[in-house]
């Protein structure tokens, strides 16, 4: 097979720096490390490559520039290189390679366009190689690029996608499948807990909703598992599957490798302050994890819902006894206990292209493709009341009567608005969530007459009256923000808590610190305040907050 050398700059590619000879079967061959074009060797290939490059400018200018660059690079390399090292007879000289690199750049771009714009996107394993590349190619096409080219994966699995604008400027985007990056200077696709204040940031663009699914072998009779049982398994407790309604024998737990966003979610949403066992079976990819689970009747794994494949998905029992199945509706509404958000996390000074790509993913074209990949929509949608709740409501759950009366016949607008403990203040993330809801609600109100209801929930420290008051304040904060953006709010009501006592567990408690937005086609009225007697005997009227006309 013919051989070739990488035409990238030595500082940008290890293959170019080493002047390594690589397989070069045809003129479209690319470097496996960086994706740059290969320069064929032998049979006058160097001369032909250089000659082909000169079609854009005069030969004298190209040769002068290239030889100048080659001489500078060669002389500096000779100074720093080891003395007496013999050159391989089949290698290309530094000066010749500099000529070839300059020629290759000119052959592939008209003059005056400069070097390609390049940026890297980390964490693309959240979407998988095929969907990641398809989305990027669709984005580049929408941006007006032509000649979109996808290189084969390099030895680390990264893929380089290159495209050119009609005017000649080239854009190169490198896709890294590395589990996500939290580095402040990196653009990254990340999975973050919906209820973790540490993970949710104001430099993130929400592009989809997903969830951790608990999966077992398709033939395992197990149907459900509680969060506390999961915590015990992850902590190393040996549990017979028969005790959980499954296949008899010790349950073997499968998770992603440390550092992957999926494992960080397990730590946040299930383990909490508990420690993970050292003998958990870890996997480098979601696909490997699912393969292991479907091949072992005693296996149990945690994997994103969008990647479950043929594995059997279990229902999850939350801390107050309600049974949830990860459905598109329960995930979009962020009600399923192990729901998480898929976000593009942008650096402090993001590339304009990275920002536009994040906006593309959050827009209609990107959302359509992401839904086809198994993700729930990032855009707020209306869900019927029957599809919002759990499979079975926990015995401890007591839904307030005024709450049930208000939502009867109404639809929930997806998009959780969360709060810190004992707070009714909208932080930057909550404000972004409200903005997203406002845009969708204005469309709903403009399309037909509807009534918007803002209902606050609180299960914070304190008694009945304290939580009613706090939930009132949360509802009022959101209603004021929506009204300021032109959304008419008909009902503003705090409904307190759904359980008789504060929920145990940081993630579980955070799910109960929220505001819900409901839309009703029937006319609704602001309910009257209710009289509340606190533990110290003080009487207060709660539920009086209203933005209704």
C-alpha cells in the first residue's frame, strides 16, 4: 500500500512532528490522529502535490513562503535535535515537508483565508458517535458550509468533522468521546443532576432531558427497586436477587468508570454521602455496560435511558414510597427520581461557533434529531395530568385538596423550577428556566384562551404553616417573573408539602422544592386564602398571593 505523511503543522499533530509514514490508499486519505490530508510519498508524489497546490497563486510566491517556513523550522529543529542522528532514507526532509504542508493548505483553500477555525467538543459519548456526527453535519450545513467531511476515528476514538464555507474558510470541529469535561476552558456536552445546585450552572445551555435507568437481564423477573436498595447494592452489600423479586443469586452491580458523567450522577442521585464498593463492575461506555447486563442474568446496571438497548428497565421506588417508571413524560417533567439534564457547558469565553452549535441543539432542528436518539425534549411541552404522576402513589403522600381541585382537567407545562432550601429566590438557573417557560407560554396564550396557574411546593424544615407560606412565596416569585415577560397568570398558590414530614435525602428533598406551571382551557379563579395555626399557636392566612386581575 502507498504511504504518506501528515500535512498538519508539527506542533498540532504528533504524526506530523514525527514525520511518520502512514497508509495512504488514495488522494482522500487522512491522518488518523488529527484528520489532516496525507501527502503521498514516492513516484513524484511530493512534486505532484506541490504542483497541484500552486493553482491558486503564482508558483514563485508559494515556493518562497514555503521554503522560508521550511528553513526556519528546519534550522530550529537542527539546533534542538540530537547531534549525529541519522535520517531515515525513506523519511521526508523538514524543508520538503514544510513545502508540502503549505502546498496542501493552499490546495484545499483559496488564498487569503488563513488557518482553519478549530474547536473541540468534549463529552460526545452522551450522544454516541453516529448521532454526534449527524447533528454536527446538520449544524454545519445549516450554517451554510459545503463539502462537509467526517474523518475516521483516531486511536483515541475522536472524530474530526471539517467543512468549508462557499468563500473558502474552513471550519474543523473535533468530537471527543471522553465522558464530559468540567474544565472551565472546554466546551462539553454534560449530564447534570436536575436537583444538584453544585452541577447546575448559568453557563449551560439545556439541550435535552434524560434519566438513569436501572436495568437487568431481559429474563430477570425483577420489576422494581427502591432507592435505598440501590444504595445498599452500590455500597457493597451482598443481596440475593430473590429478595428483590428477581433471579436467585447475588446481584452483580454494573456502573460506568469513575470520571464519567453517568457515574457522577449515580453518586449525586443515589449514593449521596455513602461510599461506593470497590468491587463494582465498571465499564468504559454505556454500550459495554448494557452488553454485560444483557449477558448476565444476575447483573444489574445503571445507564442512561437513551442507551438501554435490549435491557429490561425497572421501576424505581422513591423515598416516600411512590413508584416511578422512566417514561418520556415523567422524564420531561423531571418527576422520575433519577432524571437529569443534558447540557452544553460553555467556557467563560466561548467560541462563537460553539455557542451557535449549542443554540442549534436547543432549537427545533436539533431537538427533532435528539428526540429520535431517545432524549426527552428540552423545550417545555404540555402533558396531560394522567401522564404526570407515578405508577403508584406512596402511602405517605397526601396531596392537598386545593392542589387537586386546581389541576383537575389541566395540563402540566414541563420544565422544573427549583429552589434552594428554605428560599423563595430565583437563582440564575431558575431564571433561565422561567425564561424558557415564558416563551412557550406566550405562544400558548396567543394561540387560544387559556388560564395559567403557578403552584408552589415546599417540603422544607418547619411545620404545615411554614411550608404553606414558603410555597406561596415561591409561587409569587415565578408568577412575578412570568408577568414581567408578558405572560398573564390567573392563579398563584402555594400548596405546601405532599408528605407528612420533611423528606430524607438531599436529592429527594430538592425534588420537593419546586414550582409547577399548569395550563387550563377552562376558566379558573384564585382560591380563597386558608386559615393556618402554627405550632406556637399563631394564626395566619396563607394562599393569598395572587397576580390575577
